[in-house]
C-alpha cells in the first residue's frame, strides 16, 4: 500500500514539474515577443530583416505597425534610411527603403548594404490622424536580427534615446565631467573651402578628332603600307595605294588641260575635281611635275593617331563610300568619370581635374572638364562627366580605368567639423555651448562637404561654439536627464 502512495506521489510531482516548465516556457516566449515590439510615439512597432543576418547587397525589412490599443495601422507611410557614417577617407554611405503595405498593418521594403559592418537604421513613420514618429535601429552583417536603439518618446511615456526626443532642452555638464568624457568644442568661423569629388573613370578616344578613311571613287588596292590595327600613324603618312580607271582618266584630263594653251580655267576645274575626291594637293603637284598620271595613287592619313579599324587587304576591290580605315588620336584623351547625382551640382565645365595614374610612382596628370552629360544612368544613378587629359607618351590606354579628382573652390563659407554633426534620419543635429556648462541641441542645414568639414547653410552663425568630440556622450547624458525629469 505504501508502495502505491509512493508511485502516485512521484507521478504528481512529475506532472507539476512539467506544468511549471510549460509556464516558464510560455513566460519566456511572451517576454521574447514583447522584446521585439517597441513603443515609439503613438505606435507599437516590430521590425525584422531578411535574411536574418544582413548580407552585402539586397536585403528586406518587414515591419508590423499597431496603435496603442494593439490594432493594425493601415495606410501609413514608412521610410527607412540605412547608413554608415564616414570613416577616414571612406565617405558616408546610405541607402533608402520605401515600405509598401502587404497586409493589415504589415509593411515591407528592400534596402541595400554596400559593405560589411554595422549600419544605422532611421525609420520614420507617418499615419493619418497620428503624430509622426521615428525609431532608430542597428543592423549588422556580423549578427542576426535588428537591435532597437531608441526613438520618439511614447505618448505619455518616457523619452526615447534619439536626439529628436530632446526637444531643444539644454543639459548642464560641469568642467570635471566634460574632461572625463572628452568633450571638445570649437568656435565656428568663415573659412576658404575647397571640395574634392572622387569618381571612377575610364579612358577613351577623343570622339571629335576621330577620322574615317573612305574614298569617293571605286577601284582596287595595290599596296598596303599600314597593315594592322593598333599601328600608330602620322598625319600625311601613306596608308595604301589604289588603282582606279575613273581616277586615272581624271588625272589625264588634268594633265592635258595643263599642256593646253589658254586653258587655265579647264586646268583649275580638273584640279578642283581631283581635290574634291580627297586627293592631296602635294600628290597633284607631283603629278603635274612628272607629266604622267599615277596608276598607284597614294592615300594619306588625314590625322595622327592609331588605327582602330582596318577593312582592306592588298588586291581587294573597294567601292565609293566604303570604310577602309578608322583612325583615332591618343593625345589628348577623354576620361569619362561617373559622378553621383548628389555631387553633380558641384561640377562645372572648365573646372580642374586630376587623373590618378594606375602606375606606381606616376604623379597625377592635369585635366579639365569639357562636358557634363545632362542625363543620368538609370542603373547606377550617376552622371557622366568628361575631362580632357594630355597623353603624350600614350600610357593612358583607351579602356583603362582610372580615378578622377574634381576640385571645386566653394569660396569663403561658414564651416563646421564633420565630427560635430549627429545624424537623425533626414535631420542633422549639433550641440551648441551656451556658456556656464550648458549644451543645447540644435538642428542645422548643411551644404557641400569639403575635406573633414561641411558648409553651414542654416541653423548656426559665426562665433557659435559647438561640440566637436564627445557629442554622442552629451546626447546620452541629455536623454538620461530628460527621462529622469519625466519620471
């Protein structure tokens, strides 16, 4: 009997333990689900990325948007800006994802990642009848999932961690605390700014100086002097000799007119006929001096350059208008650079360019912008900029890839260090030193980038003192005090 009680007791204990595990598991699942949903402004939002660990190239976002009561929010407009800040010589990289609604409160978008590393995601949310909100996340090619950083303060709740939640309130940090967290400041001043645009380019021929050799009469090829593609030729050099019955007859008429007395007009007309057939004046002078027509008439190169196309061999026939050769100059050459659309307004015809040679130890060679294409390439969203560069040695080969530096003098402008600027979606925030230890966030409008500085278009004036180092810690300090005050 006691044995049965022991069995029953063990069974009851096992069932109770199982229930406890299920409850614990249910509790953990709920906590995990709650951890993936955040309150920003009047919304509850969860964001996922696919694949779970982002890859270099194309990726996808999936957002579930609900109101404070948990109901799906329809008809909202969501935009994600995925960015990596500038580091050293590497410029700031950014891609944008526009969400489309695929279900009740469900929105999806694609976004691009240009390189491995950590990427900031600024998600802006607009919905009918509700205030705008913003959420800040982080994704990385080195980890799975999406990490929530902060956002607009929940309605009636605690301020988020984004600088937009500071509402312009100043924070006071004493001198000792400033030194401890490494805060540095700088007074804004007018400076001579010069911006440099770096673009990938390719070398090509000068299209305006290319020549096509085609004759205005029919005949046969006698001798080939320039007999392969790639051969360099000089202007006036003999390319080939030709025989043409029609041309031979025209030469004889020219000589007979020269021999006749008082027939100067006929001689001039015969000579003009041969000139219109592109026979060189020097060749006509040689015919007149010898008094005999040439059955092997030389055809001369009209320009200097390299042969890029040859369509004849010795003994072959040709017809009037047939292309025999194409010749292209290699000094100077064109360099076609692909400039991003946001940099195109800085590019002007006539501005200086520097062509970086791919050969070690070669100094940059000068160039000048001669043309800016009015159209963009729809696949790369870049515009073609043409620079003319000298190439006396012919070491810049058509088809070669080079780097192009375009330099633009912006004049004397109010400038701010790049390190002083915090990015918050489409907004740019700096901290201004108001004196007596007070630092206040201020939204600014920036212009062109020149080295490690930006042109200040609006929001600041000369003499304002801004934080240039430690501004992320200042933002954290301000958010912490803002949250403590609201509690």
